[in-house]
């Protein structure tokens, strides 16, 4: 007698099971959608970080070009396009001006540039604006860095 279904409870357990199954299906679909979106966002962030790293490499190449140009007695190449991995970096170097550096170790220590001469030994400081922009089409992410660099010329 205890196992007999009462007439007003017919199908209630079935409805509860169907409701729970629907709830789990919706939960699983929502989780799959969120994982998919987060994966796409993570991939975009990784591409952006890599583009910024490539732009940083472009800045370093620009600084190297300034150093080589000053040491060779020429103007740095204004624009360069270089491939860094699968990214293309455009490096723009623009002179911003020069100024004579006063002597005296109180203003700036000698050998500041690390090569045995510096502002303390008199010289001319050249200032350059270096901009590096890196991208890898068709990806929309682009890394861009801008820096100001000083290169000393002359001295002892």
C-alpha cells in the first residue's frame, strides 16, 4: 500500500527530473559559451602582448640605429620597416634638437653613458623621438611605443 501512487501526485517526479535536466543543459551551454568567449579574449590579449613586445624590439633597434649613426657621423635613418617574428615593426626616428652639455661632475657624472665620456666632460646632447608600431595583419592588435632618447657626442 505504501508504494501506491496517489492520484494527485501522478507525473510530479517526472516533471522534477525533466526540469533538472533542462537546468543542467542550460548550465552546460552557458559554461561552454563563457569558456569559448574567454578563450578568444585570452588569444587577443596574447596577440596584443606579443605586438607590444615586437614594438619594444623596434624601439631597441631604433636606439641602436641612433647610436650607430652618431658613431658613424651621419643622421639616423628616419623610417625603417623590420620583421620581428611574424610582426612588422615600423620604426620612426625624428631628431628633436641638440644642446651643449655643461661640464662639472655635480650636474651629471662623467661616464654616464657607460663608454668613458659623458656630460661631465662637455659635449653635445642630441635628442631623438623614437616611435615603434608593430602589427601582424590580419590580426587587429597593434603595439605602439614612444620614447625619447639622448645621445651624447664629443667630450674628452
